[in-house]
């Protein structure tokens, strides 16, 4: 499919703008739908056991009455969510894009009550599902929908959706991080000061225009981020170079080239690295902090309530969700027995996962795995 750079850049601006301006999510989803040749979209977080959660999603060009209709009846008969073995499904869940036809044959779908009485009246015939997150037994995804007079989503649309995927995921993740504090105060700076995350707003030169209290504490405590001549940087040279690359990508002059990113930031005072996310921002509301091209940097201290990004482990080493969770527990210093207790597994199951993890990562023991993960998800400190 033809990629219009201006339209693509506009979609990225809306996505990242929605991090701080939630009302932009509808327009961002509409733009994503347009780019993929679809007519509507919804971002939902649904429980695999009950199918519920569709009443609290983000909708674009969808009748606002439909979520209630879904919750009252169709959550129980949604064949595109039905999973016979939830545990097995979660073990094999991966962050990917799939179509309704990969889930079930179209001829089977169109014979269901769900299709004929719920999807078809809304003009939905084909669905492209962009997975975003799994939490417990709930899965979040962005569903892009096409009517029956258009062809099923093909290879070119899926390839383009893969290009959009990391941007949608970054914007979604940061929106969730800010959501709780956003509700506590209408004043942005006051709300950000309540955040447990370190938040910096920078201009296109990397100069700090605003830092919340948590961010200031991170700098003062020499946890891994430093300020050099008013610009945000990192303690270790390799980490500083990578951070600089992320900031340049987020403030590229061409809108279509701007992109967010994540990295693990090694800390001289922490066993675990800091988790750092960068996103371009074009929100008018942020003029209080900076003007023109700007970027928000969100940092969480993994030793104070955070966890190593699970998706990084899956992507880098092809770990299953269950293996990634065990690897995270080992990375945080738990013994196999403690990991089993925390994850609700048997020690034998944890040891089976460990054997697979060691095989996939080329390591033989927990200490070797720790050093490898520190290098793989961030930059080496020695």
C-alpha cells in the first residue's frame, strides 16, 4: 500500500500528543484506521474469562451505545476472544498483529450471532488486531475494522501496521503511566509532581525545560541520569550515546520520521537499571513547558515498584510470556523457590522454564543471565 509521509507523520503526532491530551486518542485512532484503509477502530482491554471490558474502551467512529450493548450480551459470545485454555493461551501470547481470519475461518465467523447481530450492523466485516499488552487474564489490543465491501486485510496492510505498532504501543504505555496522576489534578505541573515516575520535558536540543520532583531526585541522587550544560544525559558514556540517539529520533525535523523508544539505563547506585521511555510531543497544553518540537522522557526506578520490561525479554530472546515472567523474577534476585511462590507456580515448573531460558539465552546460571540481561536491555556498565 502507498505510504503518505505527511499522513503518517500526522498520525504519529496525534498518537504521542494523546499521551498528555487524552481527548486526542479518538482522532489518533481515526487516523490509524484511515492509514490502514479501514473505517473505524477501538482500543479495548478485555478479560479472557468473561469477555468483559469493552464498555470502557477508546472508540473511533463507533456508536457510543455499542460498548453497553456488548457488555450486556455479546461479551459472552465473542468468538474472536474465546479461549478454551486461558493459561495455555497466555503462555503463548506474543506482541503481534493478526487478523480475524487467523483466529477463525471467515465462513465460520459469519455464521455466528456475534457477527450477524453485533458486527454486521456496525459495518464490521474484517478486523486487524494490534496487540498491546497482557495483564493477568486481560488483554489489550487496538482493533482496526473494515466493512464487507472492502477486501480482507492483506500483507501490505499488516506490514504497515507493524510499522505503526511500536508507536501505538509507546503511546499506550505512557498514557497508562500518566493516567492515574492525570485524574488527581487538573493542573499539569501539580499532577506530574505527584507521579512516582521521573518526567522531563526537553526541547529539540535536549535542553531540559521542565523536570518534576521525582526527576529532580533522580538527578540529585546520581541514579544514572545527569544534567550537562542544561541538557539531559546519562552517567555511562554508552548509555549517554543511546539516549542522545533516542532524543534525536523523537525530535526529527520531519514529522514522519519522529518516533519514540525505550531503553534500560544502567545506574551506578542500583542493581537493576532504570527504565526510560522517550516520546515526541506536540500538545498545545505543553506550551507551559516548551515550544516547537519537544519530547517527554519518563523514567521509572525498577528497584522501587517497577519491573524489567517483559516485552524486551520476549523480543530479544523469543521467550514465551511465562518464561519472561520467570526471567524477570530471576533478574530481580529471587531464588527459584521464591520465584515459584511469587508467580503461583511449582518449583519444578519454574526449573523447566529456567532450562528453556538458559537454552534460549545461551547462559548456564542465574548470575550469567543477570549480566546478559543488563547488557541486552540496556548498555553494558563494564
